[in-house]
C-alpha cells in the first residue's frame, strides 16, 4: 500500500515536472524572437524572389 502511494506520488511529481518544463519551453523569449525573425526573413526572401522573377506584380 505504501509502495503504491509512493509510486503515485512519484507519478504526480513527474507530471508536475513535465508541466513545468512545458511552461518554461512555451515562454522562452529567445526562441520566440528567433522564430519571429526567421518568419520575417522567410517573408522577405519570398518577396525578393517574386519581385525578381515577376517584377510586374509589384508595379503600380
């Protein structure tokens, strides 16, 4: 009985540590800045590619 309770507490503790890791991963500001910068860079590259390939698209 005590062994089962200890195992349950270990499981609860493990789940709590997983939740803490997930929370820490979700609000990592460095990763957020890097992903926003890479998205902006990808959009810029796409714009440059299309403006070089099809210049009449971006002319008024």
